[in-house]
């Protein structure tokens, strides 16, 4: 479902020297598989996740996700592809600051065109957010933001779930809820790629891939 | 979820930003509305002032004309209507008219629909010597005053009738014979009382004696006959003697009309001058008002775009800073799959809301301000409403368009990795 072949990425920055964040990396996640990705800080985990999510064109290498090669698509088609096939939980959550929890979960529906409030409310309950439905992210705890981001990633019922340290800010109980949800997602045939530093999270995954600094 | 939902949530979330933007648009719109209203009111005022001036100039012109008419009366009449068989050479040579025509002619002329002539004066005139005053040569002038022209409004008579038993005496005669008002004299055996004496005119008038026409006719043995009709043509501009002649001889076939020459021309010129000076003063006023107006237009032409550009810049700046704030939000929306068209829609939707609300407030504000400044409510026309409103919305949209396009084109991943 996720297939990265010989993928490299080099950040070009006008200020400093170029940064080789990912070097000739292969990564495969089959449908129904839950893969954990770990490695030291700055080894390129987030970069790899963005590449897999159709958000960052790699400098070289082949990327196939959910049967498509996102970087062979136009920008608009890639956006549509993301809306349709990919759920992304960002390391910094990236919630829309002026939307409340419910609207944040519903936000992907602007792209897909179908608004399913009941589904959004069910996701809210699932992640214990029903009492915070009408608060904006600024009023939420870090854990609540993380769970809102998770609910938003699941809203469009994607084929691929990419999660950047989804349990990083959670207590073990809440972390367990998230991990169970990821396992359930994989069990239904989805592919999960999760970046983590925690053993608890790695144990929940089917496989763990450890990256080293390029 | 629809795009306008994002727009409204964002407006509500960043209230201050929205209010400031609305204020900027309102002020620019108010400026424009007001400028348009002021110009319109000014145009109306200019017209009113000019109409007033025009009327005043007309009136002054008419008064001047009237004065000129009176002043130039002494210069003589334009046209003299004579019996057809009168030898003109004889008349010019001897200064007397030997042929006569029925006095009834003047009535016929007065009752005709003659348009070229304004004043008719039947006369008898004869050069003679005054036996009772040492045979001093005089010109005897019999006049009955003006014959009113039937189809005209009565005009002020140029010459008053001399009553029976009275005489008016020219300057030289009066001086030589020591005649004053109320002096009693005898002329050809008839008693007369001097009605008044004229000031010096430097013409044959100075040796003329004016008496009542009827009396003169009796004294000269020419009852119901006259020598000439003095006709004064009033529409003096240009040479109309040919037309006057034709008109007169058509009505009175037994006559000839001759022009009196230089004095008539002088009068015509004087009247033309009066008219020209009135017109010059009017056109000077028109030019002055136009200059004032074009100055105001110039000021408005500078101020209005300045206010508009100022508010556009402010809008643009605010959107730009807003866009910077919202870069991450744009990246997020792009990451979860919104098209760039949709992202743009969120920004332009906001601009539209701000533009429309700002325009409404601005127009109301501008109208209220205009009413206060002008103390009169000139109803603003469609232009004064549509132009500022359209401009406000346009400016708001444009102010958002460029930064929003730039933001929507940003690489989402780059922004998302910034913290
Ligand atoms: N936009 C960028 N421009 C330049 N360098 C970048 C950029 N984003 C990331 N990097 C660099 O690329 C390398 C990989 O970054 P990345 O965020 O993928 O690491 P990571 O493995 O996710 O680290 P962490 O565990 O701390 O989140 C780092 O050295 C980082 O400094
Ligand atoms: Mg990372």
C-alpha cells in the first residue's frame, strides 16, 4: 500500500548548507500492516512521512501510495488524492486555529464534498472529546489536540494512515486508546505508518523499522 | 463543510482584523461618496449662480440699453419716411421738404404689423424767419409726439408731444433771444409760451422751434398733411436699412424711406457695445465658475484615488499580514486535501464580506457627512453609490487576491515543518 524505493531527500535552504534528510531509503507497508518507524531525532522520520503522504516531493526515488504515484499527479490532483486516500496526524497536530473541535474533524469534508456530522460526532466520542466539541484548539490540552488531529485523520476513511508521534503527549491509557485505534484501522485493511520513540507504541505495531542518520 | 463556513469562522475568530479592514474600506468609500456628492452639489450650485448672474446681466443689459436709447435719442432718427415725389437733392440742399403726404399714413403704419421700426413720429418742418424776433432764421418743427404702434406693448415715448400754445426752443435761439421757460412770445401772429429750452446739441436742433403738430399744420396751411415720418429702428445691430425700406414701402406705397446716416450708426454701435459688455461680463463669470469647478475636480481627482489607494494598501497590508498568520492554516488546508481554488475562495470570501459591509457603512457615512457638510441633502445618484461600492469590493478583493494566490501556491510541507 505504501511503497518507497530508493527515496532520497535533500532540503535546500538559502541560508545554510543543503541538508540530506533521507538517503536512499526503501520502505514498504502492505495493506493491513502496521509499521512503526523509529530513530534518533533529525534522522528524517518526519521527512519520510511527508514524502509518503504526498506532501513533499523527494529529490529522487519512486513513491507509490494506495496504488497511485502521487508525484506523477498535478498539484490539484495530488490534493484530491490526499483528501481521498490519506489520513495524516502531524507531529504538531496542525489544527485549524479558528475552527472548534467538531469543525476541525469535519474540515476534510470541504475537500471531499460530503459532510457527515454523525461520523464526526462518533469520532469525537471515540476519542473522548465530546465535551470539548465547541472549543477551538487554543483552549485544548496537548493530548486533546492530538486526539482531535487523530479524529480528523480518520474522518475521510482513508486507505493509508500516517501518524507522526501520535502518542508522544499522551498518558499510557490514552496512548493505548490511540494504538488500539491504529491496530483496528490496520485490521480493516488499512496501512499504518507511525513514527514513534516509545516502546509501548512499537510493541503495538506489527513491525518496527529503525532509521539511522544519513 | 462549505467554504463560507471557514470564512465566517475566521472572521469571528479574528474580529479585530475584520473590523479594522471594514473601517478602512468604509473610510475610503465614504471619501469617494462624499467627493462625488460634493462635486454634484457644486455643479448644481454653479448652475444656480450662473442662472442668477445671467438674469442679472440681462437686466443690467436691458437697463443699459434703455439708457443708451434715451441718450442716443438726441442723435436723430434712423429712418425718415418722405413723400415719394420729394426731391432728395432739394431737401439736402435747402434743408426743407416741399412735398407732403397725408397724416393718415402714420396711422396706417402704426396699425400695420411692422416689425423693424419701433417709434413713429409724424412731423411738419419748415425753414423760415421769425418776423416777431428780427427775422432770425429758424427751423419750425411741428410734432404730435409718438404714435403708438398697435401690435406692440406700449413703450416709453422718446419724445413728448408739445401741447398747443407751447413751444420748445433750441439752445442757440434761446440764448440769442433770451428765452426761458415760461417766456411768452409770438410766432407768425400766434401767442406761445416757452415750455422748455434744450441744452446745446451742436446740430440744427439748436436753431429749431418745436410746436404742436396741429398748430404747425394750421400755421403752414397744410391741415392733415405731414412732411415726414421719423422712424426709429430699435434692433440696431447690423445693417437693416434695406429690410426697413422694403417693409415701409410695402405698407405705404406713396413713400420713400432714407437712412439718416452717421448718427444712426453711432447709436447702433453704442447699443452693440452695451450688449457686448454685458455678454463679456457674463462669460467672464462663466469662465470663473468653470475654473473654480475644474480646480475642485482636480482636488477630487487627486484626493479620491489617494484615499482609495491608501485603503487598498491598508487592505492589502492587512491581508498580507493575515496571510502570513494564515500561511500555516493554508498549508494545513492544502495538506488535508482542499484545492487551491477553495483556499483562495476562503480569502476572497472574507474580502467580499469586508468589502460589502465596508461599502455599505462607507456610503451611509459619506451621505451623512455630505448632508452635514452641505446642510442640504442632495440625493446621491446611482454613480455615487455604485462606484464607491464597486471600488470598495474590488479593492478588498484585489487586496486579498495577490497574497492569497501567493499563499495558496506555497509548498505546504515547507510551511508545516516550520514551528
Ligand atoms: N525545511 C527544512 N529545511 C532544511 N532542513 C530541514 C527542513 N526540515 C527538516 N530539516 C532537517 O532535515 C533533517 C530531518 O528532519 P526531520 O524533521 O525529518 O527529522 P525527524 O527524524 O522527524 O526528527 P524528530 O524526531 O526530532 O522529529 C533534520 O536535520 C532537520 O534539521
Ligand atoms: Mg519529526
